[in-house]
C-alpha cells in the first residue's frame, strides 16, 4: 500500500471559528438549532455508532467494522 502525500492537508487547523453575520445579513439566514443542541446531536450520533459497533463485536463481527455512520 502506498499513501499519496497529495491528500494530506498542508497545515492542520487547530481551531475553527464561524462567524454567521454575513450569512444572516445577505441570505437572511437564521440557525434552526442552538450550538448546544447541535453538540447534543453529535454526541448522540457518536454514542449510537459506538453501541452498534459494540453489539456487532459482541456477536463475533469484530473485523472491518467501518467507523463512519
């Protein structure tokens, strides 16, 4: 197997910050959920994936279980 370095990011970003003022002003966009609600959805989704993986592993399917959901 060979890894193509062209697929690596030149620099990894440590902190990503979003500022929605432009989207709100130009597009009349407003968020449908809060940041807290979004984080809760992400955590719930990750927990569900972990539970599925644990279930499969406990039933002998412990090889090549994808991490994606």
